[in-house]
């Protein structure tokens, strides 16, 4: 016997529509800011961030695609554009001749470092400045619960508790400077 569909209640439907509209509008706003101020789309910024946090600032293309939740062909196209800008270069994988590495260049790191202040300001103004400290904490808990169900193997960025070695990378240009509070910190 087929299980009956568990339809959303009216309140759940309202929350769902508000959530979907909010996440889309937030992503669009961040993309516009990065395009305007740094001449790069949000998706390219996120690739540069992931590479900046990787050991030796390089990852296998297949791993990078998985971390970005992207198809290999879509990632390959994005990396080609980043190569044209001089921000990423592809290298042969030394342990697997069929694989390729994407490596963040010094110019790519500099572009990320230059884009990060404007991006962080946009994130703060669009999201965190609109929430109380308690709302930030609850948003973190809700996001972790949903992401944990979608990514039980904890492979995606953002799905790593800070006290377990994930998250903040000291030399990455998009994180708080030493001595400055991180997003959501009680100050």
C-alpha cells in the first residue's frame, strides 16, 4: 500500500514559500554585489573560497565539483573562465593521470581577498544585521539540522562544526581577522 502524501499545512506552506523566496533573493543580491564590485559571479567567488581553504590551495576537479554541489561539466566551464582570468590553473594529478587538479593562483587569491570585504559587508547588511543574536543562533541550528539531513556524510562546506576542525581557516581572506569577532559571535 502506498504511503499517503503528507501535505504541508497552511503555516508550513507560508514558511516554505518565504524561505525559498528569501534564499533566492539573498543569493541574487549577493551575486549582483559581486558582479558589480568584483566583476565575478557568486558561483566563481564560492569556487575561489573553497580552493583558498584547501591544502596547498588545490583540489581534484571531481572533489571541487562535489564540494560545490555542481556537475563536473558545469564546474569545468566555471574553472575555464577562472583560468582565463588567471585566478585558477589546472594541473595534472600526480597520483592519478586521469584526474586534474584545480589550483588557486596568487592572482586568484588576491582577487578573492579584494572581493571579500564587499561581500562580507553585503552578507552582514543583508542577513546578520537584520537578526538578533538569538535569531542568528537559531538560524545556525536550523541550517545545521537541514544540512545534516541533506549531507549526512558531512562532505559539503558549512557542514563541519567549528569545534571539530572545520570552518574558519586563518589565512583565508573571507574570514574574520585575528582578534575580530566572527559572524554571529557574541560581542
